[in-house]
C-alpha cells in the first residue's frame, strides 16, 4: 500500500500527460458524433498524420542551415501550426469526398462507419509510403526538443510521497492542451458558430430552416476536430519521441473510449473522460504488479482501464456526463 | 403589390397528390390565412415555400424571384422565416441561444475570426446578445433568458418559436398553427402580437390556423384548401358564407340536412 502511495505523484504527472492527449483526440470523436452520429474511425489516423507532418516540418527546418539555430519554441509553434492546418484541411476534404455523398444519398449510418475504417487504412498506408520513401524508414524518431528535466519535491512536504520527475515536454504538452481545451470550450459554448453547431447537432432540418448552412457547419466541425487531433499528434511526438503509422489505431480506440466514458456527443465529458482514462492507465501501469503480487505486469494496464470503462457503462450507459435518453412512444 | 406569388404549385408523394395546382398572391404587409380541414395539404404548402420539399411542378416567386431549387437556409436568407405546427425548438439550448440561432445568417463573423477571437467578431457577438434580449422582451420571454427551451411552458414555447423566426428579420413570416393548444388568454395575446408585428416589423404574415375566431378576426385575406386543392379564396366575410367551405368542414350530408 505504501508503495502505491509513494508512486502517486509520478502517476499523476504521467497520467495527466497521457490524459491530455486522449482528451483532445476524444473531442474530435465526440464533436463529429454529436453532429452526424458518425463514429469517425479515421480520426485516430488524422492524429497520426499530424505527428508525421510535425516530424516532417522538423526535419525540413533542420536541413535548412539558417533555421537550425532557431529557438526551440519557435520551431515547436511552426510544427504545431503547420500540422493543425494540414490535418484540418484533410479532415474537411475527407468529409467532402467520403461522408457527404453518403449523407446526400441517405445511406445507412453503418455505411459511413465502414467508410471511415477504409479511410483509416488509406491514411496509414499513405503515411507509411511517404515516410518510407523520403526517409527510408517508416518509424520516425526525432531528437527531443524539450529535454530539460524537472523534479517536484513532493517528498520534503509530504514524506509519504516520492518525488515526481518530468521532462520539459510535459509542461509544453499540458499548457498547449489546456489552451486548446479552454478555447474550444469557449468557442462551442459562447459563439454564434458554437451555437449553430449545437443547433445542427440537435435538429439538422430545423437548423437549416433557421438560416444555418448545415454543410458549412459540418465542415467547420471537421476542420476544428481534425486540426486539434493533428496538433495533438505533434505533442505526442514531442513527448514520446518516436512515431509510426500505426499509433493512431490504438490511441484512437482509447480516445474514443474516453469520449464514450464521458458521454459521447458531450465535449466537456470527452475532456474529463480523456484525463480520467490517462490517469487510470498510468495508475495501472505503475501498480498492477504490486497489487497482483507480480501476476500481472504493467502491460495489462489497458485491461484495467477498460474494466473501469465497462463498469461505468453498466451502471451509467449514457456515460458520466451524458444525458439519459428517454424512449419516446 | 404582391410580395409572394405562388403559381400552380403541385406536390406528389408517389401516387398521393398532396397539393394540386395551388396558386396564391400575397400582398405585401398583409395577414393572409391558409385554412382547411386536417390533411388538406397546408403544411405541405408551407414546406414547399421553405424548400423542405421541392414542388413537383409550379413556381414560387418572392418579389418576382423564383425560390424553387434553393436550399432551406437560402430561402431563409432571402427573407422567409417560419414556426412549426409541432414545436421544434432546440430544447437543450437556452432561450436566448434559440433566438441567436435565428440571427445566425445576419451575423457576419467568419468562423476563423470567431475561433481566433477577433475583437470585431466579439463585439458583434455582444451586440447580437443585446438584440436577442430585446426580441425576448418583445415576445414577453425575458424572464426565461437562460432557461433551457425544453423546460418552458407550452405557450411560452410557441412565443419563443415566433421570437426565433423574427430574429432572422424576415420579409415574410409563416406561422403554422400558432394558437394550437393555447387557452383563450394566450390566444388573445397572440392576436395582439401578430397585429403588432405586422406594423412594427413591417412583415407580411401568412398563417395556418384552425381557430376560426382568430382567423376571421385578424386575416385580410383567406385561402381555403381541401384535399390539396384550392376551393375558395376571399375576404373573411366571403369565406364565412361560402357553401363549398362549409361543406369541406362539415361534410356534404350535414349541410344538406341542416
């Protein structure tokens, strides 16, 4: 028990880093689901594409002599902005080419779901091809950007805690994700576009009769969701240093899980669900072998997180922040 | 001057003729009523004007320009706004947000500017909120500003629908059974509101209504539909005594026996 408590500060730091990443990606799932009732499985691969675009920008800038001495922060901002812009436009393009024609023909939702899985494969292979072609390897490792190490001295204040150490990248990831989460929340809850988005999510036909251009609102939703996902890909790259074309799959599944945990369609729910899932996962990774006396190692962390998910959904199927749907007769 | 001209409007759903050859001329700034028994095609008619349905044949002209083939939001943009027979508010949004939805097209803020919080966009949003509040005062809902629309009492929901519709600053306002389910007091208030809107907002009003007392009192001109066809038109007094209208409502037998 004391060992678990000692590790808590470190679990908190690592869990938050991962949780913030899940939270932002989960928003992309939940926004699209809220407005189209579509689980856009390609979203995880948008995230992955963002990380590769970020790596591409980094390599390009490094190869240009005059830029290689640019401050890290500037470099980082360029990576984030370029990745967000490219993935945002990609998201809009995917919606135009793949989902909108289906919507026009009133195709069943299952067809759109299968389409999104197809797009997910296309993105994975396209990124793999391009990465392999340009660098000779599809697994990309970049030099760490923010490697300064910090230690928070928990031990001297609370003797039962160990100290927590983290890299500078933890701060960068946290600050950027928090800024993204807050500004998105303001956008959706306060502005005319956010109001329009929520109106379209509730009743598309009435919204269009009230002067809202529904297709445009859907495009904006895809742009914002995808741009956030792509930017988070860059943060992932900065935090963990190595990316491959398949990181989007498992991370996407988990972010989707986070969205369901918080109540799919609910943006604040997705934020909370993501952070909770990250913390649970890191808690399990640190403590599973202690709890089970070595029977299960940290590789079972996903099982632990998903058991929690199943328990929550058994008792609250609409998710933690979701509204219970009442069957209308 | 006619603001709206409807020419030989026909809508078929498979073999069913929902409206057949309906023509209307609506004078600017008038109050026009469309009446008829249930299933006469009145709401279908509204749905064609607002581009929910595309007419099978015929034309709809607003100030001489055809509306056929436009999308609903474009029709709204050109100046036709409406309410619904079965209330269709955005129940999970607040009362003021519902009004702001109605103002959407009139606000210029581009979504990129909104996302980046450009100062002029923020100013516009603030001004819009003030205006939305004034609209709520006008329809008498200022006490509910931040209430969820779904929690309002029934009569207030009907008024909110009108508030949302006039927020778009329409030239023509379509009211689909605005008095349905209202008690006599609420109906009186509604009558006053409709009169007032015509003068104050300089709007042309077309309404579908079953409450004959209300219809006869406020309409300048009436069109009567039955089984999708126009069976009569005229001023309230002419319609009141029209034999075909009485038959449509009461059935042929009843009128002969009586």
